[in-house]
């Protein structure tokens, strides 16, 4: 039901985050990739294959636009829309981005396998990680509402759409703080 309210405690979020970060191997990488980006399955597949623009920021082309920050994070402007679903931007450790792009194969079957293991070992499905990601970002107002909404693919205002990503370093520093609230040293996680 769409009208349900989901009550989530910080302890629930922390438990699920820990279990996801404890998953080993390729399944662990695929699971953590979904968690740290907050992207839907189709959006992950999209950023894996979509070309990256070489013109840099401010370009209005259909390709992905990246900002690599000094703190080891990468912001990706995505611009993906399917029906009423949107992926505007995401943040992830640069080493995760590099590993994703270097994988010879990454498809729906990888995500489906991670989903099955997560249901068994973590107690949540792959799609639920979007909610966990949002809760991590908003915990203690670490990210402002507009910032979290843009990362979740939602925006209601011009400022949310155009000005949230104006200071990539500051935004990625907040992202790092959000994860540290749950005991995750995001710049130093391994991509294994």
C-alpha cells in the first residue's frame, strides 16, 4: 500500500548496514554498490554502460557527468527517467565507480543473485536499500532535505534541481559524515 508510513529506527538501519558491509566477494560488492549509491537496479545497469561526457560540468548532453573529489568520492549526474522514476545524481567512492566500470560483465543476474543472498542473510531485499540509503543520508539532518531528495531522484523546486550540486566537495563531505554516523568509514571501504 502506498499510504503506509515506514517507521525506521537508527538501530534497524545500523544493523542492516553492518550486515550488508559484511557480505563477502562479488555478492558483497554488488550489495554495497546498491547501498552506497541508493540507486535502483535499472539505474545501476544504466550507469555501468552509459558513456561519460568528456566536456566536464555544465554540459547539457545525454551522457553521464562526473566530479571526482579530493576525499575519494565521485558525484555522477545521471539524468535517467523511466515513467515517473528518476535518477538525478548519486555519490559513491571513486574506487567503487572504477571497479563497476572495469567489470567485464555486470547485469540483472548479478543483482538478482545479490537480492537472494540479502533476503537470506540481511533480511531485506535489494530494492529496500534505497530506503536505508535515504535514512542514512537524512539521519541527524546530515544532508539537507533538498540534497537527500536529489540523491533519491525527487525534487520539487528549482533550487533542488539546479543548485544542490553546486559545491561537490561540501556535499561529498556531508555524505562521508552521514555514513560515519553508522560506523562506516566510506572513503576507506574496499571494493572487493
